[in-house]
C-alpha cells in the first residue's frame, strides 16, 4: 500500500474579526499523485462530480467581504468527501452521478483509513482549530458552509438558483431570503437541495448559528 502524504487545507484571513467562519468542503479537484488519478478520464476533474465549480472563488471573495476566516479543502471530493461522516455515511464514493470511480473500488479497511488520515482529518482539525482560536478571541462565529450545484443530478432537476440548509434554526435563512428573492429575483431553496439534512459536520456540535449555502454555478460571476 502506498504511503499517502497529508494534504492541508488553505485558510484565508485566519485573523478575520467579522464574526463568521466560512467552510468550503469541495473547493478543489486535486487528486494526489499517489492515487494515480483514481483511474478516471481527466475530463471528469473539471466537472461537478470532482469539485464544486466556482466555490473556491466565492469563498475567498466572501472571506474578503466579511473579514472572515475561510477554510478550503484541497483534495477532490472523489478522493474523500469531507462533507460525509465516516461513521454514518460513505465518504469515498464508488460512483458519482452515474460515473464509476475505478480507484475507489474494493478498498480495504486500511486503505480507507489511510485516506481519512491523510485528507479528511487534516481539514476537520483545521476547522476545529480555527473555531477554537476565534472563541479564544471572544468571537462565537456564525458558520457558513459554501457549495455550488449542478441543475440536474442523478436525473433529478434542481430548479433553485441558491439554496440554504439550516436544520431547525432559520434565523440566518430568513435574514437573507428577502434580499436574494426580491432584490436579485433568485429562486431560493428553503432547506434545499437536501431537505432536513444537516451537511455541516461541525456546527451542530459547536452549537453555533450555522447555514449551508449552495448556489447554482451559473449565478456566480463579477457581482461577487
């Protein structure tokens, strides 16, 4: 079994004092060389199964606008998905939107653990450490998870231009829905794309105000 070198996330504005913490789980399409491209045709690395297209750029821009730390994962979701709990979900997909991932087939328990240790846990430790530093500085940050999405996934249409997940606390959602729907004219998803599913791994345990925001990649652009 090949040794996997850890890949650390990128952090923008770690000293930001705007009261928010931005997490971008699917910022990168990078597949570490030790994994031999997962056996995929390289064309797939530029599409939505490998990366949330545009999410890294939007995260960096929001970090600047909000004066908020932003932590961006630097490994493709096809290698290991930091947005999936390894205890209850499968963070290493065998298929994605109908595409087989050859390098993820038939992994042993040791291979799965090695991926988590090299790529999953470093990202989540960085998230924990950043929040701890903010709390120590007197902040209790609002946690914003940022994603982009494709208009059709597994044959199912997604009509929203932006969607918010917030579990039971809708205060942040309500504060943003009006301007986005009325001033920008966007179709806003209420607990969509994944109804009643808390995607963020950290925020519920942190007991922080949090929201997971996903936007149709066609809505991103110069206005950001």
